[in-house]
C-alpha cells in the first residue's frame, strides 16, 4: 500500500470516528422559543447584586415575537423602557444571541448588536453565549473592559420558566419569567 493510499484510508477512518456537533439541541432550543411566540410574560430579578437594583424595582416584561424560520426576537421592557430586544438566531452548528438596543425614535443606540455565538451544541433548555470579537471590541471602545468576559445564557423550562442571565467575574445577573402565567 502506498503512503498516499494509507494516508487517505487513515483520514477516512478518523473522519468516521470523529464526533460532530449535533444540530438537535440548537433546533430544539429554537423550537422551545417559538412555542412562546406571540405571548408576553412578567419577570423578576432573582440575583441580589446591588448593580441590579435599577431592574429589581421595575416591572419586567418580555414578549416573544418575530418568529421566523431561524430567528426569534424578544423585546424586553424594564418599566417604561422598551429599548431592548434579544435576537436569537440559528447559525451554523449553534445559536447566536445579539442585543438590539434602540432609542425611542427607533434609531439604533451606539451600544447595540453585542452578544455572541454558542461554542457547543448546548441543550434544548439552555444555551450560553460568550462575548464575540465584535462585542469585545465594542466594550473596549466604550470604556467597559469588564464586559469583554461576558457570557450570556438563555434558559427555557417549557411550561415553567424562561431565564436570561449574564455572568462574568464578580458579576451575575439573572431574570426569570413565569411561563405559567402569560400576560
């Protein structure tokens, strides 16, 4: 057997043994989100970081809408502030989370479109999104170096809870929405 034939046979054997990311978890995750389409839910901050006080004292409402084949948009209102939308998109082998921030007139805020892509298939009920290169550059440019280590997560327990979470060193923010009581 020639070296070339041996190398080809070895490559084929190794590729057959390699594991690839299963698209099942990201697809199931998006399906769980889409099952909430058109519904709104009240939430509450469940972490106790003093930095969360501005959120903890206001009504928190999310509405799952804009459910397209590979994307779901979730506007998140903090009291009267309706400037935030979580945009969750199926991409490649995973899922992407972006934060779309808008002014009251609809123009995009200068601190917008940050987020990241999953690094693994995750689970049907939870996906984690480390800050991507665009986000890290944006945060550094805006003088917010602590945010370059952000990892956001979205968690869904169908029929029970939807959670949005932010973690980084010395910071944990989590808000949970009661899926048993649509608004």
